[in-house]
């Protein structure tokens, strides 16, 4: 009888220890996606926001590998979406996923976020990011915490606008002296938006002393420098997701 009781106690302890480890592992499998709250394209009457494909393609790569994704935006709530093309299969798969559709339609606010919960932070693009990403000090502080805890900072297309003012504890900018990319001057000019956006992303990244690299307009291009991962344009979104996953597997 005594052996049975001891065995039960040991078994119970093992059960709760397993549960605790699972909870810890689940916490360690979370990634934070940042999307813009800005829906107006400068002085025009055109709509903008986050680009759906720049969310859906990394989302598919990372969730397929077992990672949980949360969404945060500067204002929280329902962020404006651009490129809402559900004929595209990955966009459709993301949008028809009830769990994640609800998550992005009720995005968290920066003050809701505990950076210690996340292994990586990813800034999705879309022109709206050019207006409300750079000067959001709360989002920058979250990224700094994640990066300095050994996590990954990533962005694609106009998403690197969120990297411009991220400073590390030593006072240097995160992208200073690092290889990086983003939406190029030529790509902005081809879209005839070089005089609409508040600044040219390529120029500002160079001003921050990033070692800017680029490919021909529209071609996929992903740059990895340690735990900083950036993609040039929408066609690079899936590649950024894959590089994030590769970096996570190295931990």
C-alpha cells in the first residue's frame, strides 16, 4: 500500500512537472507580429494599411512549424488592411482561419505586451507603416527587450520603418553597422509614391548607418545579419518567415 501511495505521488509530481514544462515551451514558441494602424496614404484619398500577404506568408511558415503568433498595432483594435486579395491561396487560408482572423481584428496595444513572452518580433509592411512605426517608442522598447534577451528582430518591405529608431542599451541604433534591406528607392518610384511617403526608407536606413543591400525591383531579397532579418519587398515575405524559422531552430 505504501509503495502504491509513493508511486502515485511521484506520478502526480511528474504529471505537473510535465504540464509546467509544456506551459514554458508554449510560452517560448510565441512570435509577435507588428501591423500598422495607419490607413490613409499621405495627402491623397487612397487607402493603405498593412499588406495582407506580408502577414499571411510568414504566418503560414511559422504556424506550420508550431509557433503561436500574436498581433500588436500602435493603436490596437482593428488595423487597416491593404492588398485584400483572397483569390491568393495563402491570403485566403489566413483570413479563413477563425482564430487568427479574430486575433488580427482585435490586435493588442503595445502596453498589453510582455516582451519576455516572445522569441521574435516581426514588422509587417504596407505603406501605413511609414507613418506610425518609426516614432512609436513603446514598440521600439519591446523590440529592444526581445533582441537583447537573445531574440530575433525581423521586418519586410516598409516594415523596416519600425527599425529606424530602435536603440540598444548602449545607445546605438539596432541597424547601425548591420546588413539590412527594405523597400528600395526604385520600387517607391515605380509606384509613384516617392513624393507621398514621409521619407524614402532606403535613404533613412542608410542615414542610420545600415549596410543597405537591394535586388532589382520586385525580386525576392532577404538579408540576414545575426538576429536581424529583413526582406526588401512583398515577394520577400515568405523568405523572411523561413529565415526567422531557421534562426529559431539554432537556439
